[in-house]
């Protein structure tokens, strides 16, 4: 039986145009990214800070405007929806952010916070649902009477997850959702997220800069660098057999816990990339840091190369499979 993907992302682009005096600077935050995701699976999105992970996530869940390309959810396009359709979509896709405190109203009790999406979407039986949801995320019902400041960081993130579950979505985007937590709490929240996935047949997009988190949660991974997808594969292919020079660098850099990996302080790299953009070239943004670069890398972003059914990369410098 063929399994149809729940999410299909094709050639998605999100550029930010910034005015710089008389000049316009274009930031290609997401540049022609494509992938698909099967129901019940987790796709990890990894890359260092500023690589475009959040922008890609927000573009997919329609929190950003002016997106180019196509995003299909259950086979239906969700790009450029009208208000009513967008509201309906908001039931089906939820987001859990890094800082639950920022997204929880400090003046509201937990029961009101969890009830809010149910109220907005006019769901019946709210009282019953709230009790079920808080138990699903492993908190006692007494917590419904508490305020966010009375909860620990891990408990607040459980509430963030509870709120995301309230409308029984089919897709949840986790945007660095466990990055701010202590390692032991992080492990508990990761276990909860995985348990909920099995129990409720949820599909996840999971943004993280932390490879140890990625290994625990993801089935498949896309690696992005300055808006470009450079490698894609099963989590073990990406972490244990990376082929793209950027992925290799990411995997070899041991991140300090909780800190984004910043491999380059820009400078030289920035200049080369800006020059490429000014000249209208569509080169590889990793050029200036790459040890296997070729002159063509400045002019043309590589086509897809396949190592296996599941493992792809985009690099001119890797000439054939035997060399890897
Ligand atoms: P990541 O999530 O990987 O840290 P982001 O998606 O936040 O990366 O950012 C990717 C690039 O897009 C960065 O260069 C960032 O400065 C730029 N960017 C993100 N949001 C905006 C915005 N609203 N306006 C202008 N530039 C933005």
C-alpha cells in the first residue's frame, strides 16, 4: 500500500527585502526548499542559528505572508488561504515555541489558557476536554487552577504542548521547544512528545540546533544552511554518515548545551555571499567555508544527488559515490 505524505513542501521560498539607504538588500531566508513527510513521523530541521529554520517552519504553517512555492497538507494547498480557510487550518496545525512563558498570558489560569483555542474554534464539551488534555501531558488536574508563574519551566512547556493538542491537530511544529530546558527536564519533555506522537498519531516538524535532541526525536532530517537545503536523510544517515561538508562540520562541532552552534562570525563569508547576490548568481552559500569547493559553486547551486532512496545531498565538490 502506498503511503501518501501528510505534508508536501515544494520549492518554498521566503525572501526578506530590507531597505538599506537607496539600496535594497534581499535576505534569502528560505530558498527553494522541498521535502515531504509521512503521517506519524517526525522531520527534524537542523542548521546553525540564522540558517532559516524558523522562517521555513513559519512559512509552512502559514504564519508568514508572501511565500512562494507550494505547501500541501493532506493533498490540499495551504498557500495564500483566505481568512476563513486559514482559521480552519489553524485547527489542524499547531506550534510549540521555545519560550512557553512568553506565549502564556501570566494573568490567566492554566484552565483558561488551555481552553482558549477550544473557545476560539467554538468546540463543545470544553470542561471535559481540558481535563483530558492536562492528563495527557502528565500534569494533575489541580494545575488547572494555577497561574503560569507557579509552574516550573518543564511544567510550562507541558502547558504549551497541552494547548497545542487542544484542537487535535494533525501536524505540530516544535520550534526549539526543548532548547531552553535543563537536560533532565528536556529528556522528560522529549519522552512526552514521543509518547503523544504514538498515542495520538501525530506528525511533527521539529526545529533544533541540537544534534543530541535531533537523534532522540527525528525519523528524517533536513539540514539547511543560509536558506538552502544541503542534505536530507534518515536521522542515522545524517548524524552517522553525513556527506555534505556543512553537515560534516555540524556533526563534528559539539554544541554546548543550550547554545546555538555558531560556526562562523560572518565577515569574509558575508562579503562573498553578498557579491554573489549582487551579481545575480545562485551559487552555494557555503562556498567560502567549504574545503572541497569548485569554481562552479559560485555560479550555480548544485542539483540533487542521491546516495540511497532516502539520502540526498546538494554539492558539486563530491564527484561520485565512491569518493564518499
Ligand atoms: P534560524 O531559525 O535558523 O535561526 P531564521 O529563520 O530566524 O533562522 O532566520 C533566517 C534569516 O532570515 C536570518 O538572516 C534572519 O536575520 C532573517 N530574518 C528572519 N526573520 C526576518 C524578518 N522578519 N525580517 C528580516 N529578516 C529576517
